[in-house]
């Protein structure tokens, strides 16, 4: 004789798994009321669903950033899902926040494998929680990238624009206001790197090639030394455009970031800027099709 499944049992299973009511009731019926067996079976089912959805494009999501209380460490993560609807879900937002905090407080997390195996509050790993969310929310979820800065004597800062653009910065000496200003500037201006010496030779060679092609008519017939000066001028302008220290400060374009940090007796050492979806080829779907796909469970 099969055990009667009460509403209280279904409620408990929903609270413990985050899954839907009918899925919980079905799992309890199949486990003949055994709560732990039902959870085990649902976890197995969740893993299967996660694997099935792992090939789907996840180009939405949110950025998480957090600075330690002492200002010596800062972390940023880019976690993706398939739709902006899920990106705003409380469970997804909570997951991103949990991963960001755990990363900030962890040591020696350098690879994706290490991050996915990192324990969160309650003992579950990042990957276990990620797979559980895939089952609950019905979309592919990926921890795309992350970074963490830690300094013994310098300072760190972060800036989050909405939930789609995040920046972390390391300064030579602590300065919360300066750090936030620089992080905000980076979010808006998208520099490639901190200084000109960090721009690769290949990038500079490509810029020279583009300039020569664009200015071919003006260059023809000019002496070699004049051409070299023109090229040097163009490269200098390019480096000012793409390097943090060379860019005009967004709050006061009469000074560069280099001049700003010098005026504070400080320097910007490194930064990371993440923007949701950058570099991902996103499949175009209209909203009606998106909703229908969710209804069908595809």
C-alpha cells in the first residue's frame, strides 16, 4: 500500500529543493514518501537536466562585485543565463552574490575547475548549486569568468553599473574615492590596459597598418622621416585612446587618468572589466517565442 503524500511533505520538499510543487509531489510518490530518497532522485534528475541544457547559449546574466571590509581584496564574477527574465530572479541573484562572497574570501582559486568545486554556505559546491538552479529555473547557467585581486599594502575598489557592467581596480595605496572614480571611468571608457607598455607589438603593428591604408594618398611622395613622424603621431594618439592612464578622466576631461592619480600621489596598477554577453554570439529570439520555449520546457 502506497503512503499518502501530505501537503506538508510537499511543502518541505519544495523548501529543501526549490523545485515546483508538482515535481515535488511526483518525486515523493515515486519514493513512497521517503523524503531523503526523493531528494536524491531529484538531484539526479537535476543533473540530467543540467547536462541536457549545457549546450544552450547563455548570453544574459549579471555581474557580481565585492570588496573586503579592509579594502585589501576585491572579487568579480560574470555568471550567465539564457534570458534577462531569469537574470532578475531572486534565486539567480542570490547565487551570484554567494559565489562573489565565497570567491572574495577564498584563497588559491585560479581555475574554472577550482571555482566550480569551491564550497558555498551550507557545504554545497558552486557547481552543485549551479546545476540545481538549472533544474529549478529551466535555463542553462554558466559561471563564465572571474577575477580576484588581493594586495598587502595597496587598495582595491569596484564599480557596478546596474548589473551588466562590473569593474575592479587595484591601487598602489588605499583611496576609496579615487578607486571608485577610476572604476567608474573604466566602465564607461573601456580601456584595453593600464599603460602603453602593456599594449602588444602586434596591436601596434595592426594600428600602423590601418593608418597607412587610410592615409595612402596623403603619404605618397612624402619623405620617409615625415611618414615616420605621422605614424608615430597616430600611434601616440591610439595609445592615449586605449590605455587607462592616457584617457581623459570622464569627470574632468582637462586631465588624464595619469594626471589624476599623480595628483593624489597614487597609481592604478591593474583592473578587470566584465560586461555581460560581450564576445558571445547571441541567438536572436522574440519574446513570444522565448515564453513559448519556457512553457514547453525546451
